[in-house]
C-alpha cells in the first residue's frame, strides 16, 4: 500500500515537472523570436542612428512610460495571485488575476490610441508620408509597428490565458494543491512584461 502511494506521488511530481519544462521551452522560443527582432533592430540602428533618433521623437514617451508602469504593476499582481492561491486564498487570488486582466486592457487601450494617433498623422507603412521619409525612419517605424504589434498580440493571448485561469480558480480546478496552470500563466505574463521592458527604451528612448 505504501509502495503504491509513493509511486502515485512520484507520477504527480513528474507530471508537474513536465508541465513546467514545457512552459519554459515555449518561453525560450518566444525569447528567440523577439531576440531576432532585437538583433535586426540593433543592426539597422547602427546604420541609421540619426534617422532612428528622429523617428523616436515622433513617439509619445509619456504613453510608453505609462504602459511600462502598467505592466510592471501587472507583474506584481499576477505574482501576488500565485502566492494567494498557494496560501489557500482563492478569492484573493481571483481578484488579483482580475486586476491583472484590467491592467492588460489598459495597456491595450493606450496602445490603441497611440497607434490611432500615428495613423491619423499618416505615419504607418505604405502611407504617402512614409514613402517620402528617409530610409532609416521608414525602417524605424516598420520595426516599431512589427515589434509593438507582435507584443500586443502576446498581451491579448496573455489576457485570454488569465481569464481561463480565473474560471479555473472559480470552479476550484486551481487550488492550494493544484496550481500548475496558474504558475505557467504567471510565467508567460512575466515574459510579456520582460519583452516590453526591452522594447520601451529601444523605441521610445533612442538617442
């Protein structure tokens, strides 16, 4: 009987490790994706340093800073939610994940208005204004839209994942003993925040 229990516990431990390993491998693929974009940015930044500086001047550093604060705060709330579920406080964990989702929506709303303002000024790939800009500025704004757009998709995916986690907390599927999916969701959200921490100075604080 004791042998069977030990075997069962070992299988559960192995499944948990496998789940965490799978998430870490996925996160590494995401890092490689953005790492490639950062490398491309660095190459063209070196070649068109002045044009990249001029392009950055057209971005709203206040919005960028605000979104940075929002995502840093969301990292704190998602980490706190994990601590709450581990200490058997599901209601608190639920509310903290909800706050994280609200912060994600605030980030996306800010990004929507920022992109909308640029588009109204004809600063977007393929516009007549963009065609007359120097090659370096065209490359800067091209990378700006690709990198921030890809990041926004990750924010949306993260928010959907957090909504699923909220439902699992509500139904008791995530609890003090079983919280692997919430832990993996928190890891993913931290990655989303980490990527933005690199994007913000590269795009908004170019000198």
